[in-house]
């Protein structure tokens, strides 16, 4: 697939960027329908920036602490995305809540990964909460970003067993392995138009090789 027909993606990170790495590896495949055109971090020390640079991807640091409000910070992110002709935004360990005004400007164009089986355990400290609740399965979810926290139509999930002696740390690292598997898949489905939004739910027909006319994607 030529670069001209690929969906231009920006990945927003705040930390280690292992999910970013899984997206970089997937998008490096010649036929992948999306390319990472930009990585933005709100933290200058985020290792995700190093991963992007190693793959010759453009990076921009926008330090949220230098802005007077969440809205003005998000306006700057929006401006940078537009300037770089970004079509789709992937949040990958981006530890900032997006303002409603920003989300409204990118309807069905922001994807997030969350380390639980949503709608269970939105928010922070997810793995300890899952262990404390005694659930036997947790996992991860890739979803479109809606108005609420860790809310919006689910694209894909993976279930991971919670073991009897699990600590939050080792549960997190097993779930992270599944995250790396499902995030590229979700991006592929959205960018190729294989995913459709029907009555507020994402429906994916894996058999559908063609570009679905009913899909709102590709963008
Ligand atoms: C992942 O568990 C992700 O689901 C969560 O934050 C973690 C980020 O990890 N939102 P990484 O920066 O991608 O390694």
C-alpha cells in the first residue's frame, strides 16, 4: 500500500511506549493501512519518544504544565494534529484526560487502550482493583474515545486469567502482552474500513476483505 493511501496516525504517549512500539512494528508492514506520522508526548522524558526517534518518526513534546488550562493545552494538541494532517489519534499510555471540546473535534477518530475489560475498572490502579474484587479474568480493551472516562464503543478485547497469587505487577505485565497483540489489530480494522459503527457499536467483519461502503472509516 502506498504512503498516500495510508491513514495518517498520531500516537499520544506519556511513558514507556511499549504499545507505541507494537503499533510501530505493525505499521512497518508494507500492507498495513495506517502509518504513524507523529508521536506527541506531554512528558519530555517519556521513553516512547526514544522509540519513535529510533524509527525515524517525527516527535513533538507539549508540556501540559506550561498551559493555563486543560482546554488551552488540548487546543495546542489539536492545532499540531491539524498542521500534520493527522486523520486518527491513538492514545497509548497517555496519562491526561482529554477535554470534551477536544474529543468533540475528533469524533470516532480517537482510539484508546485500557488495561481492563471495560466497562469494568475504568480509571487508575486498575490491576489492584481487579485483584481486590476477586475477578477471575481481567484483560484489556481498545475502544473509541467517547465523552466519559475510559468510555466509548469497544473495538476489541482480550481476556487474561487472574491467577491466585497474582500481584498487580505481574498481572499488568501479562495483560500488557495482550495489549500489544490487540492494539495493532484494532488500528488495522479501523484504518482499513473493516470496522463499522452500527447503532453506537463497533462491528467488525473479519471476512470482509473489501472496503465497506457503510463504514465511516477509512478517514
Ligand atoms: C498500558 O497498560 C496501557 O493500557 C495503559 O498504560 C499502559 C501504558 O504502557 N493506558 P506503555 O506506555 O504502552 O508501555
